[in-house]
């Protein structure tokens, strides 16, 4: 299921695949380190294939709701 694929992504990132480890906040474009920073994402957008992430400050500003579909943001 979903948790299995997430584990393999984390495993790949641990081996130094930089592409998986860094993302940018969709709102402020801040560089986010998926291994160290607290990063939020919308589970619904991700199932649709959108790799949209939010930093802590912007997630808070959005009241932890996705601006596109109102789904509650989760910690990545």
C-alpha cells in the first residue's frame, strides 16, 4: 500500500538521492529538506500526482488546509 512506497522513497533518499530529499514550498519557494525539515503536503493532491509541498509557516497560514481542495495537510 501507500506506506510501503513511502518507505522505499525514504530509503532511497537515505542513500543520498538528492532529488528525493529536497522540495520547494509551493507558496514561498523556500527550499525544504524532506529529511530534516517539517514539510506538509496534501494527500489528495499527491494521489493525483501533484508534488506540492508547504513549509511550516505557510501550512500554518493556510490553517493546515490545502488551498486547492480544502483537504487537511499532513506531515510528509
